[in-house]
C-alpha cells in the first residue's frame, strides 16, 4: 500500500500554466487552438488606461476554492444537462476574458523573438549594458574577439588578422593583452585597464566565459555561487594539479584535512561546467514580455495593471454549439464535441487562473514593498516567499511558480517578480537591512574611494557599520563579487 496525491486534470494544467512566462503562454495558446476546433481566439483591445480608475479585481487562484473546478472532475461531465448548459453556461465561458484587451496592431509593442546570435554578438550585447571608460570597453571588445567556441580565451592568430587590424596591434593595451594571453606576463602585473577588462568579460553570462584555462573557468563559476564550499575553492586555488591527478591524500595532508573532507569538497565541483561556451553558442535569446505594470494613479497611489495585449481573447466556437442541440447528430459527434468543449473550458479557466493568481501575488508584493515603488530600488526590504504566501493564503510553492519568469514594468524598469525577494542582514537590535541597500552603499563607497589606497573588504565592512549596517567581511566579499567589483589590490591605480 502507498499514499498518493491525485490531482484533477484542471489542477495539473493550472499548475503547469502557472509556471509559464508570457512567451510560453502564447505558444501554448497557439498550440491548443490548433488542436481544439472549439477554441477560438480574437485580437485583444487595450483597456489598460480605463482600468486605472477601476478597483483591482480579486480572483481565486490555483489553491482557492473555485466551484468551477467541479465541472471538470472525472465522471461529472456525464451528468450535465448539455442543452441547459449550452443555454445558461456556454456564453459565460467567455466571462473570465470579457475585459481583456490589447493595443492597436499598428502600435503593438511586443518584442520580436531574437534570432540565434553568435557568441561574440551575445557577449557584445552584454557589454553594452556596462558603463565603463572607452579605454576598457575597447580592450573588452578585443578580448571578445579572442573567445573561442568553447568559451575560453586564446591569443589572436596573427596569420588570420586582416591588414585593417594591423594598426590595432600597435595599441599598447592590446599588446599587453596579448602578452597576458601568451603567458608572457601575469595578469596580476598588468595595468589596471587590462585587469579590469578581463574582469568585465569574465563577469558575463554564462559563468566561466572568458577564462584562460580550466582552473580559472572553475574558479570564476565557484566565486559566483553563493555558499560554495570554501575548501573546494581552496583546492582549486592552490592544488589544482593534484586535483587533476586525483591525489586526494596529498591534498588532505597539505591542507590538514581528512581525505573524506577533501572528497566531499571535490564532489561539489560537479556543478561546474568545463565548457561554458557550449551554453550560449548560437542560442536564441529569450524575449521579456511583462505580464503587468505598476502605475501611479491620480491620487498618488500605486496600482497593479495587468497587460493583456499579448494574450488573445479566448472563446468557444459557436458553430459546434449547434451540434449538441441537433437531435439527428450522431452520438459519436456529440461525444467528440463534449470532450473538446470540456477541454476548451478547462484551458480557458486555467489561463484566467494564471492571470488572477499573478495579479493577487503582485498586489501583495506592491503592499509589502511600497517603499521600493515610492522611493526607489535602494529601499527594497528583506522579504521571503513565505511572507507573500501568508498574505495571499497560498502555498510557497505556488508563489515560487508565480514569481519565476514573470515580469512587471515599474517606474524603475522591468523587474522579474522574484527580484523583489531578497535576503537581509539581521542587526543587533533585531531589525533587518535589505541586501539591495547594502549593495548600493558598497557601490557608492567604492565609487568614491581613494584609488591610490582602495578600500579592503574589512574597511568596507567598517564603513557600513558606521552607517548602521553591521555586515561581516565575508558577506562584503560576496556582495562585492555580485557587483562585479575587483578586490582592493586590483583596484589600486598604478602611478
């Protein structure tokens, strides 16, 4: 005997649909329309401006007590009076979308899917998001040209250089880069612009890109994984050769650890990829389409407005409705229509359930993170999934599905919903300081530091404490890496 949890088909479909982002939902709707002749779609009309003056509509989500689910339970459909259902409930199947809308086709702002880009194009797109001096950008662009298909850096092939690039080779920065790539000069001894250029490239996605060798590739990834084993990092930093030769006993002796501890640390390395380039080479980029936006009303309050212009209106095909009303229709035809009608209504309810649950969660986030929308991202408060789950009376797993891959357009840009959840540092008085505020403060401290004597991680921790934020040095180091800021020794300006 065993205990199983059985979910209804509609519940399973609702859970699956809740995980979809807008682009995936569009594809699912298209596929369902192609396979179910009873389901039809219409171009939506934009009703977002009118909705600013209407109250936010509350609606039950995937975990709610929605009586409409009963219609779809196995065995129930056989007891339905279909003629009565067609008269009373058929048109109501459109109710969830009676107020859906979208922009005029000529004004459609939907992002077009991006074609598969080469590795160099994807890296250059990431470079455009960086605000760095032209000198460093120039060096990074050169380094991008040196990235191979595997994601690793290699010296430029002089025989393949075009004549028009010959002048570039006379640039002292580029010449120094080539010295580093050819192992003629350690990166630690290179000039600050060259070091910074390497660091910028190696901070791009996916982690490990721009490494010069496998050891550096693994270290780049390990540094970016929160709470990665310090012992595993130490093995990569100081005993990589012994690691490749599987000399665990020698590593354990050198580090004064047991062989079992070393083996456990080495086991964590399996999450690191030795081929970072394989993850992005010719991979299509994913379009980001916000499901909603937060706008300021005339009364100065903030309101969640759902974006419907990317989701078509769904309704039931009226032609098939008549088949159930025709006395001379065969049983086979009526059974077919009933099955497709059941599936169409289930799909419509699941789509609407997704929308209402996302709206419910976003309204709770808006209430909890009001200061973010009113004063700016630096005012993001510490918040976990359970906080919102308690507010909306849903399971944390449901909130997790809602916040992954769903985006909201805010006055400060487009944010993924999961970005509103952040850890915090508990202070001695029991209060919590959000990581966003700490990150912004660290960024400001480094931006205004004396470049001849840059702040160490401990000095940053001391400066934070003076501003009322007690943060451990190791935590500062983690946040510094997250901000893609070099260690103090690499930020020092050379005279």
